[in-house]
């Protein structure tokens, strides 16, 4: 157990350093993009008849920003804000903390992507086992081809295809948005139904585009394990088929858990195009909006959140591995 | 369950593998008896068909291979080539123990040895699992290991020699009395090798087993086996009591093998390598003797007629040059009675 704790501590330290580095890089990149929205606003206020002093004061109150502060000062302000989980104030939504905006958007990304990923993972690994066992037959071929095909179609093409099919040709599902405004938000059938209806196409897009990867990865993993000596050894010892099957499944699924944890880390940033296509108010949609509006605070915040999610997923994947794989757990000597 | 060493009679066994060039025999017309309580060694080069022969004893030839002809009669089980499904599964492990090559990973890397032992027990309907664990611990202790610790270990925590002993334990723990060891000492260092062979000999005697050892190492056979069978190109070319075969080999292939062994004393050049290379599945001659390409005593008849195994006392040799050919065709009698 101490080994896991030590591992966790090491990971956290490294993760924090990485987040700090990323925060620094994004800060300087974002601040050096041509076109400074703060300066623009500040000048606009002056043009409106405000004295430079008053304008400076107004900008500071509204955005927590000092127009004549040095880059270094802004950077230290930003970092000290970070440690208090204060990502600044959104430029386009004066007075609203970035963290709040991100939090609001994140749930629209996390739930559908999570649903899509888990759905495709479950279906993919189960069919992957069949694709491996029946790999010399027609069923195996069909499964493998379905995987390659779906894996090969870009996610956004898939999204548009689904819109064309299910919203235009057979109009049974809404093409965009997250919920009908007709319904009172809350725990009522109409609202929840509308939520679900709007989520079907995005979730289906995530699920279908990820499915190919899972089925192919699981197939090759199972084929590898099937060729392992210990499977034949277990059969030659007369171990029951059901137990041998469990040996195969557990060994084959192991490497896929890492992939799953990593793909969950990409979950926050991976939906940019799709949310744009479905006009779904998640993080990706927010990120595109913030770029268009030059909302630098929001942009840096979104980048940072996506980075942090990926780093955390890596840590989780590694720790998870420690729990499920005795070879990683062991280290030195007997357990 | 038979509580004494069973005898095994392999008759005319042919195992073919499906290849793009059709079905090719890896083992052809092999007849061999394992006397109850004996240790038999099978030696042969890689690809001679010895592992395929060993797997046939459990009717476990892996696809694309299949047993095309012949029978394997085991006392208490009948002809195993006819066993299917559950019957076959229950015979494996309980009647026939199979020990894998030491270098191979014959254990599930994710489970402790103890948990795999329990899986084995449950598979064979053992009610007294505590008794099974006790038995396993005793067996491991008998082989010089700390049983409790080994049962609590994963495969990666065990050395090659320890794994091999675990393999032997798993083959014996259900009280199987026929044990097949496939390359039991390959990839082990000399000291561990000697240890394992000593264990094989002792456990064989103590538990009253019938043992079959497959190896490419004549030294291993000389160490443990009562009887020795030499395989070449899917055929058994010579068999007999180990001392007699090694002391006075009759088949040119056996003679060549023994000449190729370097001696500890004397000049290294005294060891003569056998010229040529052994046939692969696709290059085994369709007719005539399988060894003729490398044979120093090759005759015309060898090109066309496959020499039949012919018994002379306890020894059986399949070679025209040995059994004075042409005049009388070799007898089909495999029993050296």
C-alpha cells in the first residue's frame, strides 16, 4: 500500500509541475496573440469620455486587469490566482468567473462523451472477443471490417452523416441544441426527455467513432493472449472452459484499460468539432466561441482544464494499472 | 480413478498438419509402449514431431493439426483419441499430468499460484480444497520449496527452476499417474537442471508413476529414462532400453547423434556433427526412408521402401541396413515379445 501512496505522491508532484508549465506556456502564447481585447476595451472607455484613470479603474474592477501592468506582473497575478483556483474573469461575460463558465459548459461535454466512450468501450470489447475467436470465419471478418471502416471515418464526417440521416432524411431526432426551451428545467419528464433526445446524435457520434478502435484493439489483444502458453497449459490441466475464458478476458482487457483512462482524459478536449456541428453548449463549443471573441481568460482557462484532465487521466491510468496488474504492483521481492 | 501407474499403448499414430500444400504428417505411423511404472524418454531434433507426439497423449494436438490415424490406449481411460468435450477435459489433469517447458509461461500472470490451484481443483470437482492446498504445499516442500510462500506468489516472482517445480506440482496434485514432461529442463542452468531431474526421478518412484520425458538433450534421457525412443522426421527410428541404445546404437541416426556429443575429456574435434539438416514438415520424403539424405549407409532400397520398425529382443529399429532388407520385408510386429 505504501508503494501506491509513494507512487501517487510522485505522480501528483509531476502532474503539478506539468500543469504549471502548460499554464505558463498558454499564458504567454495567449498574451502574444495580436489584438488585445483589454486594451481595446480600455481605449473604448476613454473614447466614451472617461478619464484614463477612471477607465483603468473600471477595467480593473470589471476584469481584474491592469492595462499598464507589466507582462511579468500579469503573469504572477495569473499564477497566484491559479493557486486559489481563480482563473480570472471572462471578458465577454463581464463579472462572471471563468471557472463558473467552464463548469457550466463542462457538464455538457463530460456526460455525453463519457456515455459515448463507455458505450463504445463495452460494445467494442465484447464484439472484439468474438472477432478474435471467430477470426477465421465470416463473422470475424465482418466485425473486423466494421471496426476498420468506422475507425477510418473522421469524427466530424460521421457527425454530419448522422445529422443527414436522422434529422433530414428521416427526421426523428433534433439536429442541434441541447434541450428544447419549451420545457421547464428540472426533474420532469418533458425536460429530461428533451435532454435525452438532443443527446442521442452526439453520443452516437462519439460511440461510433470510438467503437472501431476498441474492437480492433480488443481483437488483437485477445488473439495475442490466445497464443500465450498459459492458456494451452490451463487447457491441458483440464481447467474448465468458463475459467479459461476468464483468464483470457482478464489478460486481454488489461492493456485496454490504459487506453480507456487516456481516452477519458481526452474527453474534455476531444469534442470541439462535434459540439460545433450539433451546436451543443459544451467545452469545445465554448472554446471556439472564446477564440472568436478573443476572450483570452476563457481561452487559457479552457486550455488549462483540458491539459489538467489529460494529466489526471494519465495518473489514474497508472494507478489503476497498479491495482489490477500484480506485475506492476510487485516491484521488488515477494508480495 | 486408477491408483497405480497406467500402461500406455500408442499404435500406428499419425498426426497431420493442414498447410497450403495439403495435409502433411508431423508424426507418421508411430507405435510405442509405455510400460507401467517406467520412465520413457523421447529424443529428437526440433521439428521431429516429439512435442506433437506428446500432445497426442492428451488428444491435444492444436489446430491446424489433427490425429489422422492410430490410437493411444491408456489404462483406465481407453483410447484417448476418441475422447471429446467434458470427458477429455476431465481426463486431463486428473489422469494425465502435463508439464510444460520451463521457459514457457505456463501460469496466468495475473493470479497467484494458489488461486490457480483452486481453479484447477474446482474444475475437477475437488470438494476438499483445503486438502488440495495441503497436498500442493507438501509436494512443493518435497521439491525443496517453501510451499506456503510459493502458493502466495505470482509467476513473475518465481525463478525458472521454481516455475518448473510449480508445473510439476500442478501436474501431480490431482493424483495423476501418467505424467508427460515436455522439455522439462530446457532453458534452465545446469545445477537447476540436475535438481529438476533428480526431483523427476524421486517423485516418479515415490508416487508410482508412468512418465514420458520429451527432450532434445540426450544427457537428460541418459539421466532419467529406462527406455529411450529416438524420433526423426515424424518417425520413431529406434527404441530400446536406454543403456543398450546409448551403448550400442544401431540406427545410423542414433549413431550420428551420439558421435555429435562433445566429451568432457579428450579433443573437442572428436565430436562429429551430423551432416545436413533435419527435414521440415514440407520436406519429409513422401516415400522411402526419412533419414536417407543424411545416411552414411544409404542403399537403393532406402529411396523407395520405408523401413518398418523391427523388433530384436527389447530393441526396435527401423532401418534397412540393420534389419537385412529386401529378402524379407520388416515385420509389423511392434511388440517385442
